[in-house]
C-alpha cells in the first residue's frame, strides 16, 4: 500500500504543479484604465469590456471614472494612473508639470462641439456677463468653450463671461437645467438633442482639429510593459471595428444606454451615429489636433508654448499593427 501511495504521489503531485503553472501562465493581466468624462465617445472602452475583447488579448481591464482632467493629470504625474482613455489635454498637462506620457491612440482627429444655452439666450451678445460651465479650467470642454466663444466673436474678459467648474457632461447638463449655469459645451449630439427637447438653444457648433479621444500611457509604464499596452490597443481597436460594423450597432446602443443611464433609445442612436461619423478606422493620434490644443492651453499658461507636441505622441504601436495586417484582419472579420 505504501509503495502504491509513493508511486501515486510521484505521478499526481507533479501533475498538479504542472496544472497550477499552466493556469498561472494563462491568468489575465489586470489593467486599470481611467477616463474623465462619460460620453458616447467612450464606447470602445465600454464595448471592449462588455464583449470581453480585453479577455481575448489576455487582459482583465477595469474602467475607472476620474471626474475631471485635473485629477487625471495629477494621477499621471504621481504615477497612480498608468493608462487612460483620454487625449491631448492630459498629455500636455502632464508634460507641463514635468511628467512624461504618450498618446498612442487617437479615435477622433477632429472634434465637434455644441454650444448649448438657456432658452432666453438667443444671440451671441446675450452671453455677456453669463456663467459658462466647464469640467475643469484648461481641460477639453474649456477648450471647446474657448473655440465657441472665438467663433462668435466673444472674449472672456471683455464680455465678462465667468467659467464655473461643474464636472462631466451629465453634471453640466443638470447644472444648466437647474439654472446654476447659463451655457455649456457638449461633445455629444445626443446630449445636445436632449437639451433641445427641453427647450435649450443651440447657439453654435465648432469642428476643430483635436487630439481629444484615445489612449494615453505613462512613458515609464509604456517602456516597461509594451506587450500590455499593445494588447490594450488591440482590444480597443477591435471594439472600435465591432461597433462601427452594422452588426455591432444594437450591442453598442445597449452599452451606451446602460453606461450613460439613458432611457430614450433615440438619443442613444444619435450618440451611435456621431461616433460612426467621427471615429478614424486607423486611429493614429493627430499631431495637428495636439498643436491646436497646445495653442489653447497656452492662453491659460504660456508654459505650454515650450512643449514639443511631436514628443508627446507614440504611433509605433499603430504602425506595428498596421504592418502586421491587424487592421486588414479586423476589416475582413467585421465586413458586412
């Protein structure tokens, strides 16, 4: 009996060890991806979670909402945040305080902003002396606000326009509806249409070059974990191709309604229509968009003029995937 147990142990326990090692090798890599503002443009991140594209590439990803770009920038600078679904505002902000980050994906190279105002504001001059809601001073929504005011021939100081830090788009919408602010910029036509249905006016639209939506990684993390970053890029791009395909429309709308807590399917469909028009099939970060954002941020802090935007973009991951045929494979897989 003892001899039998010895033989059994000699065979079985090493086998258990092999199984454990195999399981450990296959265990997904945990990654946290921060994002500063819920909107339809975040769809690739949410769809990659809902459809488990992260799992397909060996990852277990957690999307973490950080309520404004100031907190996001501070997190990157301190090393508490390694990756974020964000854009040039974060990259430029981190660089301005001595940190290093790179934009490796850029889903949208030209932004679209909707200047929404209270019902009694009907012309640009009516904005004089009014309160304009933003997510943060110097952030993306502040930039859209500045562009909208430029387009209308208004100046913040001369026309006594006051910026009020409110929070992300849903919070700004509630502030506009409750009368806390008089105006706000939305980057989603779905949100703009929701406000129009409630009697608010669309005063202007802007279509600036912007490096506003993509993936940003801390340079030290990127250099130490290139395979992890590459797999995050793959998962997000596959999510993009999935949601841009007609066959992915229903799931994407379901995801948007769930994540944005929408009850009106027509608004979710408008949000989906926006991203179909805006998203780049080969999402290289936009240098032109980065430079435009730098120009606007320099209005707030001249230190931004000292930065070189070409050093803030790393397109090597996209180039590698394009050369390997990854985009062609996705195009064939999701071709209707």
